[in-house]
């Protein structure tokens, strides 16, 4: 018997090579498409999470009056009563459950109001001294805090800032538009920990205030004691 010729012609060898290459490329392409789909899904999830965090952070920075408008639009009219959580069984027509209501305790309400007042203080400082340096912002913080501690002024941050004819940025809406910077929050934190200028009660821009004893000019503001 003669030998079987196992060698292929060059043309046949090239065709087989192209077929193998095509199969490998098809598999690789599927892998790439699958990886691209996973990457797109991951990107969408990360984007949604980042957007949610950004929206929550933006809400936290809103002044209290803007938050109150949002609460009112959502049907919340009283800070003492928070949102009602409905039981899932209430969706079943045959078994309707009573809504669960959580009422804030007086201690929790007081704490919430305190932190809201600090947010209002930061907005006040940003509106009044946003273009000043850290020292100028700390001085404005102390004007508010010193008044709170003085018997001649209201005894809360909220009442001091909202006192008629004292902080024009509250009454002309500038505080509602203010977005406190990290430096402004730092100024508030520093003066809450340790009061740097306990003897100042008034400030004005462009000249000395109508009330009090002139003390010092810092930046664009003129500060006075009693």
C-alpha cells in the first residue's frame, strides 16, 4: 500500500487558519461586548448613587426657611410630627392597617432646632461676610453669639438673627440665597469651641455702626462694643 499524503496544500492551510482566527475573534468580541455591558451598568449605578448623595448634600445645605417650604410642599406642616409610615398591609383592600406615627420628643425637637439655628448662623455669616477672610467671619459669628449671651438681646441664635432691623441679609432674602463655604463652617465651629472676641455686639460696612463704642476695623467691616 502506498503512503497517505497528510500534507495540505497552502491554499487549504490558509483557509483553515482564517476560519480558526474568525472563531477566536467572534469569542473575543462577545467577551468585549459583555464587559462593556457590565461596565455600562456599573457606571449607571455609580452615577445614580453619586446623584443621590449630591442631592442629599444640597438639601442639607439649604437654609431652614427653604427646607420649611419643601416640607410644606410635601404636606408636612409641623416640625413636631414627622412623616407617617404606612404599613404594607394597608395596600391590601381586605386588611387595612393603621398608619404608624412617630412624634419627636421635646429633647429631640430642641436638639433639631439647635442644629437648625447653627445652619442659619452659617448662612448669616456667609451672607454678611462671605467676601471676608476667616477672621472677618469669626468676628461676625461672635457678634451673634455675644448677643445671645447678653441680657439686652434675645437669648437664641434664631431670635437674634431674625430681630427686626438688625441683620438686613435676613430680611432682604440674601440668607436664603447664601451657600456657606467650608471656611464659613470652620469659623462657626471655632467660635463655638472658644469665643475669640467676647466684647463686640455691632458691625457695619463703610463706617462705624450707629450704636456702641468703636472697636476696630477688620477688612470691610467696622466693629463696635457696647
